[in-house]
């Protein structure tokens, strides 16, 4: 039996008849008043944007983000990026693929494996205040932590990406505390596990991920600080104790710069380390994403998540 081709397998100007996950659909109107759809579709090989010109009212009404569709399209290039000219698209029918998870990338670890490692890490948070906060919030958002992506479209933008990214940073933190004895391991581990947890409120979930109203208006950094404050109140902890202040600061400062969304810059060692590890892990995933779509000896397309660099994939034996 011939192997089923995925989106990445099609070449420029090649026609495809394929089942895909409809991740975004935006009805628009041209200057001439003609209706069209700007969409984003995906399977496990890649995500790609496309245009369906001369869209019908029925297509605009029935096609919804998060559904599996059958699409006929031609792969093209627009502004040095792959794009689809969509000839037709429709929801799948009975007997055809309908499960969005069949078209989604997922973390390279099962949720149960991540949970086991996170549970062991929590025991290494020896400060009682920080451990109670972490346990409380990871229990409150248990399912979301292991199912949600860590981003809408950049690093770790796959199901389970939030837990995997947080755990990856915690592993890096374990190496850091061995290298630099003066680092408070408990604070760094707590910050690693909590820093992006606000994304369970900022994002809609792993299928056709979008920003929520709270995500757009407030953002995950302030949202997780709010959750830490609420947890402290429920656990009857002193919000202005040294323990609570440095934990909140470590989480609030993890983007490093105020223009990147942090309300404060890192002013303690652990906050600065968390920021650097967050940058490292996000950049490594962005490199992996780019290189997965690049042939050896070639440069990638420009990567917005990597300051619009065209990264190179060495042709090494």
C-alpha cells in the first residue's frame, strides 16, 4: 500500500487532495466585494496558510476552526513562504477522518511520563511555601498543564507542549544548581513549573489554538501572578512574606524585559536564570521546528521566532 502523503511531501505547483485540520478560518472581502477565506491548515508534518478565493456563503457558515476537512489545493510560494491556493474544501463525512488529534503534533513524552517526573521534582522543592503553591496550582490545572501547548504558533506549539517545556526548563535548572552552588534550587524549580502556567487561561487549548479574551487583554505572565495570589489567599499564606515576594518576582520577570511582557526585570539570581533558561529552551525548539522543514546544506525560510533569521542545516555525515 502506498504511503499517504502529508502536507510537507507536496512540491510547489503540485495539486493535493488531502484531509487536514482546519486551524484558522477568517472570512474576508476583496476591494471588489468578493468573498474569500484566509485559512491555516495542518497535519502532523506542518502547518501552512492558504486562500480560498470566491468563497460561498455556505463555506463561510459551515467551515469552523478545529474541524477536520477534505481539501483540494495547489502548493505555491508567496513572499518566500509556502502557501496554498485552495480549490475546494468541505467538512469530512461519515466514514472519513474526523478526530483532530490525528492531525496534531504532540509532546515527545506521554502525559503520564511527564507527570511522574514533575511529581518527583516537586519533592525537591523543600521550601514549604513554594511547594504548597506549586502543588495547589498544578492540581487546580492538572489536565490543562499536560494537554495545552506552550504557544499558539511558535515554540512548543503542540499538544502537551506546556508541560514538556516546563519540564525541560526544570531539567536545565537541575544542571544549573550543580554548576552554581549559590542558587536556590527550590525557588528555581518552583519558577520553572509555574512560569507559563498562565497559558492555560491565555490560550483556548490544543485544538485550533487561539488567544482568549483574557489572554489578549492581560497575558499569561500577569494571569499566573494572579493565580499565585489567589492560591496564597486560599492557603492562608502571607502574600508579602519574603518567600511569596521572591516567588512572584521570579515568575513575573521570566521574559526578561518589560517590552517583552514582563512588568519587572530580573533582580534576583534565580529570576535571571529562569529567564535565560526560558529563552534557551524556546530557541532550541524554534531551531528544531525550522530545521525539520529544511534540507541538509540549505537555509530555512525566515524564522520570526528567531529574529527573522534564515537558519542553516549543516550537511554533516
